[in-house]
C-alpha cells in the first residue's frame, strides 16, 4: 500500500510530466555541476536504456554512469561508471568487469518533491523524473577514484530537478 501511495505522489508531482530522458538537474550548493540523461541502447545487462551524465563547468568535465537495480531489493539504485557514451565506438561495459568502470559503482536514492524516497528505484527511459537524486558517494569518487590531476571537489551530491527539455 505504501508503494502505491508513493507512486501516486510521484505521478501527481510536477516531475511526473517530465520523462527522465528530458530531465535536467543541478547540484544543490554547486549550480555549475549539472546532471541529465542520454538514451543508450538497451541490453539484457543494461535494461535502463539511459546513461546518467554529471557535468562540471569548473573545470569542464563530464562523467557517465549506467543505472541498474542490482538485486532489486531495497530503496537504493546503483550506477555503474562508464566511459563517454557519446564517443564513437562506445560499448556498454561488461557487467562483471571492473576494468571498464573508471569510478566503480555508486548508489543513488530517488526522491519525490517532498523528499520521500521512491521505493521503485529503477531509473528507466520514459519513466517520470524524480524531483531529487542523491548520490552519496559521488564526492568521494570524483576525488579519490580519479587521477590526481583530474580530481574534482564537489559538495554532497544532492541534485534537484531544474527543468525538462521539450
């Protein structure tokens, strides 16, 4: 019953009118760090049909992630880092290989406008955009899992929905 109520709350929010692949997010306390989604080919291993990008303007860098639900239990979703999905010849990483995941894997929480955690966490193409995304370990990944000359200092990764591309 709670899951049904949360789904209704999500569908009645302004975010429900924005499909995930058109959603734009800004990092709270650091508006120069944005996030959004790009459609990618679906596969048995990567069913979302989307890649999440996180972009910084100072310095100009972009990181890419593929959402997945893992074992499907709990409220946390997962993000597998990957190389630039817009690069010519890009292929999705092997789901069992860490070599193709430059920042490893991260967890995320999706939330409604009133900060309720969405229990169906899978980020998938054509789904309503959550009002907020929290990626708790993004700050550490951008600092500790990157080469020393590419480190990025960002505040705790709490993204707010800021718009919808039409």
